[in-house]
C-alpha cells in the first residue's frame, strides 16, 4: 500500500472550523512550495 498522509483530512477539518484562516494558510503553503521547488534544481 502507498504512503497515507493525514494532511488533506486535517486541512478539510480546518476549513470547517475557520474558512478564512484555513484559506490563508493553504495559500501561504502553496506559495512556499512554489518558491522552494526551483531551488531543488539549482
């Protein structure tokens, strides 16, 4: 079986609790990943 990651379920639970804060955290993590990905190649 594959690697099971709990992050998606945790993220959905956070959206249920506070959508604005969860959306901001999601955006921050997405932009952080986009910023870090080119560094892997240089």
